[in-house]
C-alpha cells in the first residue's frame, strides 16, 4: 500500500495523522501483542467487510482479547475513514493492540484498555500484475500460529525483502516440503483445470480473497480441492496464483527464475480474473447489518 492518508482513527476519535500518538509502553510496540486487518475499498465501498471483521473477531479471540467494537461500530469507523480520506480505491488498515501497561512484563496485565488504530492508504499499482509476476521460494521460518493475523511479522518482512532483492514480487514459503502461503499472499495452483490450495490450519492465514476466488470459481463450474501441495507439485503446476486484499488475484509466471507453465498468465486465471472483476463491479461492495 502507499503512504497513509491524512485522517486516522485512534481510540475513539478521528484526527490528523501528525497528531496521533501512542504510548511507548503499548504492548503492540513492545511485544507485537496486537492483531490487524486490511480491508480493500473499491469506488469508495469496502469489499468483503463482513468477512474481514469476522476474521478480526477470530484473531482477537485467539489472543484472549475482547473485541472492543460491535460489527456496526467497526463498519462506521471504516465508513468514516473512507469518507474523510476522499474515497476511491483504498486499503483500510485496522489494528487492535492490548494497550499500554505501566511497564514491560510478558504476562498479560489486567484492566488495561486496548489501543485501537485505523488508517487509509491508496492502493497503488505495482508493475503490471495482469501480465504476470515473479516469485521465489523460501523456507517458512514463521511461528506456529500463522492463522492469527498478528502484527508480529518480522519473518514475513524478511521473506518479502529477500523476494524484492531477487527482483520478485513475493516469496512462496515451504515448510516440511509443502507450500503454506506466501509472505504477503495466499497461494493457489492449477493442475489440469482444477484449483488446488492448502486447507486452513495453524500454518496459514484463512484468506478472505482466496475464499472469494474459490466461491466464484465453483459458481462458474470450476473445481477446486483443499489439500497439501508439495514443492514438486508447485514447480510443476500449470498455473500459479497469488491473492491478497490489496491486489486481488495475480498470476505468477516465473518461479525461482523458471517459467510457470508456458510463462504466461493461464486460461483458468484469465477466466477467474474476469469473474473477480465482475464481482467487484456488481456485488463486491459489502455492508454489515447492525447487530440486534
């Protein structure tokens, strides 16, 4: 995403980003004791908002935090960030940390208030993803609870940087000989017209964009399977895709310097990309019904 826009949300109020301040004793700063979500916005309207907020709720629950807002309250915060930053094509970043204590102690303290932060950024196009991007493979050195969308992303940062230095878009991570996900993306391969992706578990984040892609493919008559994908199958795949909230579904045409398939975006990707684009135009903008 591009630089943050000027109006942010912090602990109940909207303000200029230059005026936003967080305590240096905040546990998100000291420990990475925080979770986050990124919600894509198209034409001023959030995509898959309900699904992103459900994943935020799950992440908070997994780190033993009570969600500080209802779905309706979150939806209003997201709406205000969009409106106050001019709408258009944005990424809305939401972060909830456990808050600031009086010192630094690994044990979770009682009675502190969470730090709630939100900002908007323009979704910037990088290169020409529709013509295909390059990826590399790396060992997956992340922690064992990748299903929690934690802000503790150092392993992801280092993997993405290694990809950038190699002239690639992302790093696809391999653990015990099998694909988990990429440093900032979900992964799908295509074998003989069938979409294949790893089933959800602690090794990877349950991707909202990936799930939408699978649903759209199914509605169009395409088949998919959720199963472990070996490194060998990854390299032999007919097509290879990366998915993220900010960029949608992107074809990988080179992996570790070698072509994927014939080195061009494949026919299944072209079909699914069209379905994804049509969904955004016609059905994508999401809303959250007020809680009863």
